[in-house]
C-alpha cells in the first residue's frame, strides 16, 4: 500500500496520545545518546513501556519514527518561537534569526539532529505524509517570522528555497564540511530573497 492509498487514521484517544508521546520521547532520548544507529525499535519499545507490536502500529519503521520525532521537535521549537518571536522590522533578518535559533537548538543535540536528518534523507514514498508534515511545519515557522498569513506564490517559492538551503546547511554542518559561521552566512544570504519577493510586482494574467 502506498502513502497515497493509506486510509486516514482516526484521532488518537487521550491514552493513545500519551503512549505516542512516550514513544517519541524514548526515540529522542536514544538518538541523543547514540545517533541514528542507537534507535532500535525493540529498545524504543522497552524505554517507552510498550509492546513491540504496539510500537509498530504507531510507527511502521524506524524511519517513520525518526521523521515523527523531527515533527515533534519542530512543534516544540515553534511553540518556543511563538512565545519569544524574533524582533525587528526587517522580515529577512527575522527569518534568519529564527532559523539560526533552530539551528543552535539542533546544535545542542548533534546526535539527535544527525539521526533525524538521516531519516529524512532515507525516507521513501511510504513516509511522504510525514515528510510533508515536517516541510509544512518549517514553512509555518518561516511565515510566522515573516509576519505573513497569505503569502504570494513568489513568496512561497522563496520560502521553499530558504527551507532547502537550511536543510542543506544542516547536512553540511553535521558532516563537518561547514562551520557555524558559514552556515550563518548562507542562511542570511538566502533570506535576502524575502526582500526581492516583497518588492516584486504581481504577474499580470
């Protein structure tokens, strides 16, 4: 069954949601200690206090689990950013500050960051809905920093490029091929696209 054919899951009960949160917490803890290879489904089940079969009903694979862990981490980050939004009148600077705050949060947990990014890289079509959710969360974080509720197609295109650059910068940093200073320069540079789209007139149909 493909991701497109998968029936929509019913809403979780309070008890099921609590179980899911324990699983995600166990996944993050194991990844923080040992990275991608440390996240083994049996160990996650034991740490979360659930049966292995139950774990697989929530998350069909380790990749599904780690992508969901990234969803959870982004949700927490978004909540924090809403409580303490970036300051300033310039949208490009606010987005750059927001993404660097996100980057530094991941920098504090490099093994966890590496595990989540590797999962995103390895994800196939069966994980597409979960990967799409991660992308939507990242988009929402950027749009909040921009102060936009109804972005134009040009602005959404700029956001996608910014997302790709942020993801690529994270990968190059994790692999030791870029310094934090270089990541900051790259993010600040790509965020200037926001100024270009703000000045760009709407195309006439």
